[in-house]
């Protein structure tokens, strides 16, 4: 796996933690852009496991 893939995974993972904390602790709504972060994270996860 290349360094850029790991870098992107780490950035998206930190975004996912921010979304999870917002949902669990602050009970705020999730925006469409947050859902796109989840989709991107899942896509990179699939890509990482195919290599």
C-alpha cells in the first residue's frame, strides 16, 4: 500500500471520529458532506484490502 493511500486513510479516519463524536455526544444531525466522508472512507478501506 502506498504512502498516499495511508495518508488519505488517516485523514478520513479522523473525520469519521469527528462525525461519531458529534452524533454520540452532541446529538447533532449529520450533513450530506459527512455522509460523503463515510462513503470515501469505505471506498478506501475496500481499496486497501484488495492490494
